[in-house]
């Protein structure tokens, strides 16, 4: 009985899901403490940016100001009085989790404040400014292009070699054989035309010339 109950118990949430729930509760608490209080329905991209700036006070990343001698230095040799802020990567991941949580809690995708254009612009500005201040460039992830299958090109000489040319004047071929010969030549022509893309399409069947037996008197 106990084994059955243990087997039917739901799996614990993943680390991502737990973090997403904590982030969502933190944002709702921020709206509650906002002055004046702000409801989720009235939340806009500007309010999301305010929330991100509010989180900077809890940041642990040193961001050098322009007047600091270590501005743009990735490994400063000594401490300085520059402020600590939230790293761009942390903010970007946070917005991704909150954007998903908003829709999971009944929000409409078209009115999602975490996906607003103003938020994307702000994150891009934070990334660029921190890259200059810290001397650490952020490289964009390159999208993998779909693999293009190369088509086999058959040269005209090879296509011509695969086709059998049938002479127009042959002795001892009746009308039926002549009709079949015409079909074979048409197929060979079609194969030669299609030989420039991929493979020669079904080359013409070889027609062995028929030699009429002549009797000498």
C-alpha cells in the first residue's frame, strides 16, 4: 500500500520550474508594494523595466563607470568603488522565466509585458553597456542553418554516353520494331534533358540493331 502511494506521488518540480515560481512570486510582491499599488492587468513594459532596475540593488556584478581607471578591464588588479548590479545574463534569463509564467497564469501572449519591445531594447542596452564597462563581449548565438542537400550534376558527355543513338536507316526492321525504336529515342532524349539535375532520368533502353539475314542465290 505504501509502495503504491510512493509510486503515484507526483515528481518534484525541476530547478527551472522552482526558480520560475519564485521569480513570479517576487514580481507579484513587487507589484503589491508598488506606490501606488499596481495590478498585473495594468502592468506594462515600463513597469517591467522599473522592476529590473529595482533588482540592481541586489546584484553582485561589478560594473565600472566611465570615469573608473578599470573601465573596460576584464580583470581589474584592485578593488574600486563602482556599483554592483545584476548581470545582463541574469536579467535576460529572468525575463524569459517571467514571460512564460505570465502566460501560464492566464495572461494573453499579445499583452505580455515581459515581451514588450521596450523591455527588449532595455536588455540590449544593458548588454552593450556592461560589455564595454567590463571588457567582456557578449557574442550572439549563431543560428544553425538547415543543411542543403547537394544535387548531383551529371555532365552532358556522361548523359550522352548513357543514351543509345539509333540509326534512322536499318534493314530488316518491320513497322512494329520501328515504333518501339521511336519510343526508345524519345526516352533517351528525355534522359539527356534531365541529366543536368541529379541523375539522368531513366536512360533509354539499349536497342540492339537487328541484322536481316540475306540469302545468296
